[in-house]
C-alpha cells in the first residue's frame, strides 16, 4: 500500500506544470495580439498571467498507514 502511495506522490511532484495544471487550462489565442490566456472552470475565472508552479499534494491516510514513510520516501526519490 505504501508503494502505491509513494508512486502517487511522485506523479504529483513530477507533473508538468505542477498541480496548477489540473485547475488552469491555456486558452488558444484567436485574435491579435497573441496573448496567453488561462481559464479555470473550478474558479470560473480567466487570467492573463501564467499560474505559479506549485508541486505536491496532500497525503490523507488513516493513522498507522505510514504517512511518514511515504513522505520520506518521496523526498528521497525526488531530490530537488
């Protein structure tokens, strides 16, 4: 079970664009000037600036399932 959780955590850490890529999508420009535009259906908002790169997630397991081991394994397998 802990191996599966570590794999999940590593996927979240290595996601291109970080976890913001799940919330903000780039809208293709159709008119001049070709400025980037981002939309979030979750927040129902547009923005012109690219969202900050945020990596990670929450490990929400029950007591005794090895959250400390999962966190330490993720740190050791994904050096900065």
